[in-house]
């Protein structure tokens, strides 16, 4: 159950008096949200202390790509991502890696060939510390954006989420989270150009924000609001090209590494395909199977968005398409929980759903490190606890999808629409009428 102070006032003595200032600190979600995020970040930073020794990363569940890739991708030797070393991420993630390396030099560290082990260790520690600050700033942007949505108190569900305590420093996902949140906020504010700019940059950081274009297109079809969609699409392509084209022209092979790496990889950690392989059921052509399931699932989601009795909210469609991708993807790294967390808060901000989601993801987080450390394998060599954690994670994500889908077909269940609201964060979709052709189609279907 999610209640704001205004809703609770009916339980705790009625409405506020006329002399109360609602904008005061006690009834303003912003300071509490920023305070909660800061405390969560301190917990996260303290959790990383045992990982100053890389051999302790798995047992202490504090693994981070940030330090590992500083060594493995040649940043310690002054190599520039894509130009001098292959990077398995889109270009903006490589850019934040390079920014961190340059800041190391700015703050007195060294990043060049021939350094002593002491100098390299010092620079690696400085690199990680710089990224702690950079990523905290990006998470501040994330919660700031959510404070601008219709239900600002729901931003607390992000700020205190166990997912931040566990996973926010595994990789540079804070960048794509901030950019995706800014894109959805720009759409709420009816600014298709900025929606596309932020969305294109998000796709240039991690690929999954491209999925947002699917529910956006379907809801624009349903409402015949095509002009904002094409403006958004054009701005998305333009901003994506603006950061990708220079890297491609400088090093085509370096730019292509991300794409070939993901196409060629098989079922990897966290995926159902990886678990099936461990259990002895090897799946051939995983990429083709994942693509087929994604197409089929996307058709179902699009049908629901188009034919639901009442137009669903934009955030609901976004949650469903991203959750589908994460359930069937070839890999599920522990930090991917962060991709879904803000979307769940927008699509179904209920504390029960948040708690079940957090418990399942926390179990998976603990199980993957025990699996990689070899501590959870049974006598026959099978790690059934890890298998169970993956299956539970997928089952809970599917359960959440069902809950969101039921809200879509029975909108009276949707807590966001309480009080006769429509889609308060949907921008041009809010109170938009269905297209005449869809009205006629529904009338014909109802007459049969």
C-alpha cells in the first residue's frame, strides 16, 4: 500500500488546517528522498571496503566491474576505450570510463605504461573513488526526475531500495538510469525533442532504452498523435548518431565490438539459458530463440496496449517491454535489477510488489556470488540454490507483469489512476481520446 501524507491525513485526524504550510520540510518528499539516497549510498560505499583486495570480491559480495575493468581494459596504461582497447559497452559508457581515467590524472594519479604496482594500485583506488562520486550524482538525477512525477513520494521506493545497497557500484548503470528517467520526464512535460535527445543518449549508454519506443509508438497509434512520436524518433536518432558516429569513424572495429560481442555470446550468467545449460539441457541458437520470444511477447504487449478497454498508461507499457527483455535475455547481470526498479515504481507503486521484487532480487544477488565462488555447489557439482534463485527472479518478474497487465485491463485497480486520473505522467496521452478507427473497430467487435 502506497499512501502520501495527504492520503494518511484522513486516518490521522482529517485534512490539514489552513495555517499549515504544506511546502515545509516535514511534508516535502524531496529532502527525505535525498537523505534516504545519501544514507543508501553510504551503506553501499561501506560495503565496498572489503573489495580493496580483489580476492575478497565474491565472498564479500562486493564485486565491481569498475576496478576490474580499470585493469582489464588498459586504463591503467593510459589506453582510450575503443581507440586503444575493446570495450563491451555502448559508447557513452566507454566515455564515462575515459572521463574517470582523465580525472585520475587531474587529481594526481598516473595512467601510463611502466608504472609500479604501488602507483597502479593508488590510481585504481582513485579511479573507483571518483566513480563513486560520479555515480552518486547520476542517482541524484534519477531521484530528482522521479520527484517531478505525479507521485513524488514514490521516489522513496528508489532511494531506499536494497538494489542500490547491493548493485549500484557494480557497473556504470547509473548513467542510463538517469538518462532514461530524464527522457520519461521530458515526455511527461510534452517535450518530444528533449525526450528524443535523452532517449538517444540513453541508448548510447546501454541498449535497453530503445525498447521505450515500442509502447510510445503503439500509444501514439491508439491516440493518432503521430507528430510528437516522429519528432521524438528523429531526435533519438540524431542524438544517438551525434555520439556514435565520431567513434565509428575513428575506429569502426572498436565501435563494432559491442555489437559482435552481444550477438556472438551464448546463454550467460543469470539467464534461464545458462541454468538450462548447467542442468544438462543445452539450447542451440539461443540468439534466434531469444529474438523469436521477444517478437512474440512484444506482439502480445502491443495488442494489450492497443486493445485494452481503456488506454493503458505509458509507464505500464515501458515496464512490460523491459521486463520481457530481462526475463528472456541471454544474460542477467546483478545490476540489471536497477533497470527495472524505477519502471516498477512508475508502473505499479505498491509496497507489496516492491518488497517481493526486492526479496527475489536480493536472493539472486547473494546466490550469484556464492555460485561464482563455488561455495553453494552440492556434492554432485550442481548448484541448485543458484538455479532456484534465477527461476525465482524470473517468476517474480513475470508475476509483476501479470499484476501490471491486470491494472491495464481493470484500471480501477491502478493506484496511480485513483481520484479519476488518467495518465498524469503520460504527457500528450493524458486524457487523450482513442483514434476514430479504433473506436469503430471496438464497436464492431462488441457487436459480434
